[in-house]
C-alpha cells in the first residue's frame, strides 16, 4: 500500500513503515518528547521501543505509515509518521482505534499531515476500523486539532489537567470520527 500525493510545497509518498525508517521516527519524536507537551512521554524511546511499537501495531492488524519525499530510499527523506492502535484492550472496542500523527519540524505547514492522515484513515477503514479517537494535548498550537477537524473529526470532550510535563498541567481534547464501511 503505497500512495503518491502532491502537496503545494513537496511531493510526498506514503507507505508502510520499514525497519530502516525507525531512526528517523526516533529523531522526529525526540523533538516532541524533549521540547513540547504534545506527547506526555518524558524520555525519548530507544530503537527497541520503536521495534516493539511497530510489532504491536502490526500484531493488532492496523496500519503504521510513513510520509517521505517521493523517491527517497528507506530511512531517508522521512517527513512524518502515523499509526492507529486499538483504543482499549477489551474485545468490544476492536473496531475503535486511536490515531497518532507526528511530523518532522521542517514538514509542518506543507500539507504532509493531511496526506498522511488521509492515507491512515483510509487504510484503517479498509482493515475494519469504524471509529477513530484522537487525544490531543491542548498546548496552545491547535494545528493538530484543525487537521483532524478538516478530515471530519468532531470534538467529544476535554480532560482537564491530566498530564504534567515541563512544570505545568496540561488538558487534552478528544476528537472522534466515524469511518465508512468498506466496500
């Protein structure tokens, strides 16, 4: 499953994550861990954590995608990544997933997030997801909220002061989207 899409600023290819991509994913995520409250992770995960995450996502049967500059070899030109995992472990939640989308700082504002999230939602629906939940830190930059809203997500709640990072308490907002039945 590889798709090519053009954004205004850069051609982007979306494809499944490969082991060669993991160092780039780690570099992208490190910025969010160390410099922002976008994630409540406080320590940058190492390669083994990335290997475990990709294995967990695959084992659940869900997509884990990367966006790269078109034509870039594996591990190079990675602009961002996105995946879904089952929302909760209980069997009744099997068709409800939570999305995660992270972009390299140089990819922000170029349409890469939209291309990546559109591909992720289409592939998640193809694999049987019916509802997608997005939990987004309310950190003053609502680009992620706007991206999700443009793709049909709607606000369903706010959790107040649930994460403590960088000596501050942070709220999260919860958005949700229904996916179409395949076929």
